C-alpha cells in the first residue's frame, strides 16, 4: 500500500472526528425530564384536558385555537374530557392559572431546545408564582 | 349482473328500507360523542356588513377626537412612535388629505381647516385582501377586513394597495414604545416586521361589546349593520348627507362621514 501510514493516520483522525459527539458526551449527566410544577389547588384543580393530552397536544391546540379565533370567529373551546367550556386564549385562559411563563413554558422549551415565538407578540402576565 | 325485474325490486326495497331508517340513524348519531370542539361566543353581535358612521359635526376639535384615539390605542397596545415610522389604528388628518376628490378650490372656512377622524374603511371590495400573498389579511363573514398577525410576513403589498393609508408597518419592535403600566394584558402587542391596522374591534364584537372608539365617542360615532335597512347606521345615512373617502376607486368603504 502506497502511503499506508498517511492513509491510516488520516482514517484515525476522520473516525475520531465523526465519533466526537459520542465520546464527548460519554459519562455526561443523564437527561432528566423537567419537573412540572402545577398551580396550587386554590387556583385550579384541573387543566382543560388531561395531563398526557396537554403534554402531547398543547402545540396543536394552540395552533388550532389561533385559526379558530382569528379566522373563524369561534372563541369558545369545548373540552374533550368533560365538555366544559373555555375561552380560547393563550393570554387570558392558559396564563390565568399558569401565570409564570419562565417556570411553566420556558422550563420545558429550554430543555427540549425549542423556541416558539408566541411571546414576541403575546404578553406574558406578571408572575405570581403559580 | 343481469338486470331482471326481480333484482331491481330487491334493490328498490332495500333503498326504501334505508330511507325509512334515516331518522333512527340520526337519533342514534346524536348520542355519539360530538366531534366539534369550538363554537362562537353566544354573546357575539351579528351583522352581514359592519359599518361606521362618523358624525363630523360633533367631532370638531382635537379635544373631541383624542379620547377616541386614546381609547383605541390603549385597548390594542398600539405603540407611540413619532415620525414616518408611526403606528396608527385611529388618527386624524386635514380636509384635503381625507377627501382629495371632494375639495374644491374655495371651501367653507370651517371645513377647510378641520381635521377628520380616520380608520380602516373595511371596504366591501378591499384591494389589500386581493394582494396579500399569505391571506394574512382577509374578509370575515361579517364584513370586517381582518388581520391574522400569525400569518403576516411583512411584505407590505397591502400597504401599497390600500388607498387610504390605513396600514402601519412595524419597522422595529413596538414593545419599547409601549408604557408597560398602561398595557392591556388581555390583548397582544405586535412584533417587528408585521403590518397592523384597525380591526373594527372584532374581539369586542365577539364578546357582545361595541368598538372601543364608539363607546368613547358619546354618540358621535354610530356602529351597525349596513345590510340591515332598519339599523342605526342605515337610519342615520337616510336622514343625513354623507360622503365616503375616494368613492371613485370602487373600494366601497364601510365608513361614512356625515358632513
């Protein structure tokens, strides 16, 4: 093999670079799901839908809500769980109970490294620590 | 399959049976969990074509109009920016700027130097809606020309299309130009790079309230359904001489001015 040593050295460098993310993270802390702090009982006892549904579907719900409210003129949401009625509003419904954006929204979004642009326009309420 | 009288009668019989079972099927379907999870607010005010009549005889000085503008801008978190980058939903201008086609060389002295209240005309035939490439601005069923801020990409075609200058562009983040204490926490602000304008207080109408400026005007602004001959606005238009802005363009504004 011509220039065998150079080729081998190059291959080793290449493999080292390609596998860098793996050995760099070796022994790093295990990923932990951020702990969700629910509003106290006197503020609210239940969300509009079940916890699991909200965790998986809240982005879809908010996306549906904005179209329904702005474009279709429908402002009331009828819960799938118990048919209770709610105003479809991020600012005026969600944030009435979950009034601390940093503890509620940002906590998971930062961990999951997603940055939704809701708050470029919508006003987050002053946190009361719920 | 061979078409015999026997098979025809069989199918006819089954069809008739199906039709007879319809009411039962419908009744059963109403017990199945519903699929619709959104509905309009029952307090909503309804109209086919919302319109405003501005009684300019009662709005003479800036002191008459300022409370209306303040009420609107406070309600909708409109920032206060001076100069060419200003953002406005409700504003005033002079006779020659507002009615350029209707002003002659010599005018009634009082009208000549008077300011008029201006807002989006919510045209029946809106040029802004025609040019919007993302359908961010569109017509609602009730005649309001609405803005969907989630969709606006800030191309400003609508601003070029609007002959009334009713649209403002957010050249910069509007938040620093809003007094934080005076913000309305119920309504969003806007972000840099979107176009905004008056929405005829669509969010208030859906809660059963009249627009903020109409409420603050003490009767100088009338609001109602242009499609209903018995509405407040149609009555006012029947009894008084009124004009609209730039009628020659064929946009058919829904904002009328009683002179």
